[in-house]
């Protein structure tokens, strides 16, 4: 069975699902089977809510800063389990909750899910991935034609409801593209973090 929880640096991560509505060229799961102290992050079947809560209860959170929903899939593709387990972890253990997402959940569900996230989530980190639609579609390979616009709209919604919102890009982009991504993020009023590729 794949690890549901794993640690990396000062956070505990929740590997909620292997489903994803993108196929990013740089996705770490196409290069290795695990991150941090996990044995493997590939589920034979996605864990149930009970499985996730059992894993949370079995973990000792002393010394860790927070719980991050990020594994080998898009965590919002398992939205109900995300919301219920995050609410449980926050209430029982007082954990800060972050969701690392591709920002396409509103397109995936056909409704605005951000107010639901905001009831429990302290931080949303959104994969910007590129400074314009053409490059974004090339790099991210999403299932939605309007994914770039949808991701930016999702970010704008998060700004309204969630205490902390960040964009990320991976350093596979050119310096010019990273600079343009910084400018785009700045125009929207969201901080940009540059992630290292593997």
C-alpha cells in the first residue's frame, strides 16, 4: 500500500489521490516513485476517508509545522476527503493546513469550491507553471481548453477567501519566462515561489 502520509523538510504531506486532470511535462511522478520519506506514493486504489484519518491519528506531529495536501495526484480531485480530513486534523491537532493545487478545481467540479476550502485551509499554493496560455498549455497539458484562464480565476477567488495564497513555477522555465511569471503574479497581487525541478 502506498504511503498516505509522508514527511518532507518541516511538513507532513497527505497523498490523497493519484487522480490528476493535468499531465505536466516536469511532474515528479514521471521520474520517481516517491518523495521525502515515503516508500511509494502510487496507490493501488485511492485511500478512503477512514484510511486518511487513521493515518493522521497514527502520526506524531511534534516538530512539524503543518499538514500539506500534495501527493502523486491533484488533491482537489478527492475534494470531500480533503475537506473532511483537513477539518478533522485542524480540530484535533491544531495543524496549519495547506493545499498544493493546479488550480483547476472549479473547472473540474463546474462550481466555485473556494469558499468550501476556505472554511479549513490556511494556505493555497497554486501551480502557475507559465506566464501565458500558450506556454501553460504546452507544459501543463491539462484536460480543459480554458485551463489557464480557469486557474487564474481560481487564484483570484482564493485571494478573497483564503488567508495565504501563493503561485509556484518550476525552474525548467527560461529566465525570461520566470521573469514574466513574476510580473503576472505581481499584477494579480500573489507572491510567486520558484520550485526546483527534482
